């Protein structure tokens, strides 16, 4: 048997092990450079029929969630009932409608309910870039001083409210 015949299976086994260990690191959340820093600027427009908000209002002494969402986002629909539950518990949620047609965003809230204390529209995506957004939905836990305590990328479903979001809210208090 020639030594070069053994090389492809050895290389394949090495790659398979590397992929296996890489996929099972246990750290499936994307890193955020925003955690521990102040909330970034808001380059937003009004959202029809809803009160807006400013960066100053995100530092009003109260812990809150800031949620980026869109009507075209299927995971946003999946997490919506969990946002409604947080709102019913009295947790203020500030919504940023991301790269969406205002009429479609309005219909989304009319159909599913509105968990937001205030809503603004990020039509250009500039605010999403400033906040380090990877996509929607993304939720940020903001402490009373306007500092981002936690960023969660993806839908808040299943055990996430109890294992990630509520502990971050408690830490922010």
C-alpha cells in the first residue's frame, strides 16, 4: 500500500473532528461588542400610530428590552407571543421596525397585538448597523442607565425567556 493512499482518509478524519468539536463548543450565541456599552444612536423615523422614543428615554432609570423586528420575518412571528407575555408582566419593550414597509409593520401589530411601549422605524437599516445587528429578530436588555447588558440574536422562544432574558433583566436591576 502506498503512503499517498492513506493521506485522503487521514485528512478527512482530521476535518471531521475539527468540525465536530467546532459545532459542539456550547457557545452558539454571536459575540456582541455592544454589551457593557451605552445604547448607540437612533437614526429612525416615526412609526405610524405609535409613540416614538429617543436614546434618552432608554436611560430613564428603568430596565427595558429593545427589540428589532419586521413583518416579513417569520422568526419575529414565532417570538411575538413571548414579547406579549413580557409586556403583560410590565416589562417595557421598545420596538424598532427594521427595513419594513410601515403599512406592513402596522398590520403585523394589528393582527398579533402590540407589546411595545413605543415603536420607531429603521427604514434605512442605519440604526441596525450602529447597534451591531446581525438580522431580525434581535433583542437587547438595557439597564436604567442606558447600558446594554445583554444582546440576544434570534427569536425568544422556548426556554430562552427563562434561561437568557429574565436572568439578564435581573442582572440589570
